[in-house]
């Protein structure tokens, strides 16, 4: 796996990227771009893409704003982050990275929201979306949901928010337990070697994270709601979700599936927020099928389809 690392700029934010196996890119094929969720980093994908991607496929990963090695400008303040801001930042970063090249976006959690938000704005070079545990509303459950609520309370709660991240930074055990609480079966998740590689790959980035910048980002996410705009999406979409997601409740996935015209819903049974770790074989199979159909402009997306299960 050959990896080129770098940064692209959008409105003063430097967003990290990985460009992987660029020598494998084929003329005319769309670029595949992975976007991670909050508290992870661009490096989380190194072991969490389909096995064939490691050596045989060209792909990219783009970091969320305020997630190291991405950096935020010094004037990044609460009140700046909303749906339009997310669109400008992510679209600007995509253009800086890939120009007008056709793109299929695979986004996890907040990355899934980011992908859907780009589709709402009908970005012409985004030809397909795969939202993995994505959301339309910034209301979550679990430990991540508690951090989101803290950030949403405003500046008086910033100290508590920062203190929670400080504790996590000081202890790998705390980070392991925290990550396992995203899964349907935390014990099985912790025993899975892939979950440990996931943590290994983001370890340095988590330890260098700017908690203040992350607070600002989550403060804005806590007020996001795009359900009323989902009917503007014309881009073909796959929605991959776990049946027992403790972070993004299944009701959110049903709203997405019910309001996006060109959407196919795939539900992984007895899986939580991390299907690429909890059920990698089923997940990778569904993802590769989705990418193949989206790249081909499959007629399967000319009418609304939902309810597929794995």
C-alpha cells in the first residue's frame, strides 16, 4: 500500500488527506473518498477498507475539520459551524484535493452526514454516496452523545468537555473502553484485532488533538438538522447501518431511507456503530457492491429502494 499524506485548505482550515495507491488509478474511473467520524482521524481507514483496496485499488481519505492532523484557524469559534459551513469546508477541500474529478464518497457517522450534506447541495462531481451510520440530526446516544450534549451547552461547559478528552488522552485503556461502547457487543469488539489496529492507527492523532477546536465543532454539530432538505438529494445513495447502533439510533436511518429518493438501505443485524469492525465480511461485501453500482451508474437507483438486510 503506497500512501501519500498531505493537507488541503478551505476557509483557513487545513484538512488532512491520504492518497493511496495512486498508481492503480484507471483513467475515467471515479475517485473513492473515505471520510471518518468524530474522535477518529484520517488514518483510521488504513486497516478499515476492503482487503482488495490495500494493494489493488486507488482511494483517498479526507479528514474532518478540527481533527488532527487537520488543524483549525485560531479564530474558530462557536456559532460558525452549521450545515452551510460544513458544505463549504468539505466541498472546498474536495475541490482542492481532486478538482472536478468524479467522486464517490464513503462517510462514517459525521463523515456520512458530510456526504449527505454535499448531496443536498447537488455537487455535480459527486456521483454517489455511501453513508455508514450517518445521521440527519446532531442528537446521539452513548458516550459520544454525552460529549455532544456537553459541547451543545456552550462555553460554560467547555472545561468539562476538555477534561473528558484529557482523561482519554492519558489512558489507552480508557480509549479502548470508550471505543468498544460504540459497538453492539463491547466485549467482542475489544477482542477483535481489527479494533486494536484501528486504535493504533489513530493513536498519535488522538494524542495531538486540539480539544478546544473539537469542542467548537461538536457545539455546532449538536444543532444540525437536515431532515427537511433530504428530498433535495438526487445523487444515488447507499445507507449502511447497524441494527443496534448505540450512537445513531435506527430511527435516524429510517428517516434517511424514507426521505431520500435514490437510496438503498442495508441493515447489518446485531451490529452497532462500527460495522467495518463488528461485521467486516458482510460490510465489505456490501460496500464493494455499492461502489461497483455507483461507479457504473446502475439503473437500480432510478427508483426508490429500501429494506435490504445483511
